[in-house]
C-alpha cells in the first residue's frame, strides 16, 4: 500500500512544475506572435484607410502575394545569402577560437597581435570592400571575406576574455598537480570560456548576416549567383515595392532563424551547469 501511495503521489508533485514550464513556454511563443499579428493588422488597416499607393507602401496582402509569385526569384537569392552567412560564421568560429588560443599563450604575443585584430574591426567594411573585391578571385569569395572579418572580432574578443577569466585558484591547483599548459587549456580554460564563446557566437551570427548584405551592396553583384541584397536593389530600381518588402521579410526571418539556432546551441551547452541558463531556486 505504501508503494502504491508513493507512486500515486509522484505525478501530483511533478505535475504542477511540468504544467508551469509548458505554460511559460506557450506564453513565450504566443505573446510575440500576438504582438506581430496586431502590428500586421494595423499596417493593413492603415494602408486600406489612407489609400496609400502600393508603390509607396504595399499592404501585407500585396507583400504576401509577391512572396509567393516571386518565390522562384527570391529563393535562390535567399540560399546564396544563407550560404555565405553560415560559411563565414563557421570560418570566424574556427579562426576566432584558434587566434584567441594563440594570443593567450603569451602576454607579448597578445600585445603584438591583438591591435591588428582591433584595426580590422574598427575599419568600416564598406571602406575596405573595394580592395577585397580587387584582390579576391571572385565576388562570392569577396563577400565571404567581408562577412568573415565582421564576425571574427566578436568571437575573438569574447574568447580571449573567457580564456583569461579562469579562476586563479584553479590554475594554481592545476600547477600544483603538474598539469602541462595544454592540459590546463583543454581541461580548464576551454570549458570555463564556453559561456563567453556562446556570447560571441550569438553576436557573430547576426553580424555575419549584416556584413554579407552590406558587402553585396558595396560589391554590386548581379546575376544568378546574387543574394537577397541584389534583389532588394533590383526591386528598388524597378519600383517593385511589394517584392522589396518580401525580400526584407526573408532577410528578417533568416536573421531570426540564425539567432534562434545560436541561442539553442548556447542553451544546449550551458543549461545544465551555468548560472546564466539556470533558474533561481528561491
């Protein structure tokens, strides 16, 4: 009887917490969707009541129609922008982590090479994109380099900060047990810097998309291999404003998807042990 009573009490204890989590998750989804739907409705009402011409401000229905009818044109451009963004982000992750590890090995190495990374970061990418277009073997490679340069520094700076923020007591403990520099890096510094790395990942993902679009604006690339930035310019020149809005919506959705993906990766890596992803117990 006692075993049966205990088994019956367990769902009663777990159920409220489980339902609260589901309710919170549902609210996190429904509230933004409700706000977005309200904004779209106000947009539609404002355009309908004021009678604004569609070549100035199209209605949501016109934008949705353009998104469907021009999908065969917008989809390849979306794929090009997505490919450049994700590839540049991947290269920035590898390069940023490797260069951060290189910098923290010696104080003199950091003093010598870190200012170079700062110079690359503070120099506007629009200013150096013409040089990159001249020296790069193709326009796609130039766009990739531009996006890489913009996403590289946030990952590098956050990773350097993380590697340098390890508890000194733990470092002394590793030294006491005779751990080598690489053992301390692998088993202490890299795990401790993971929250900083995840912050750089989220920032770098958004900046990589922005840099890819800005670089394509500067490059003025056109043709079958062009991305959404060219489709924006093309729609502007042709006064096809519904298509312009459709391309903008696709860019926004791509940015939201990248942010959601990087945030999920961060949560997956930190939610079991780091304070930033744990709920307060009191």
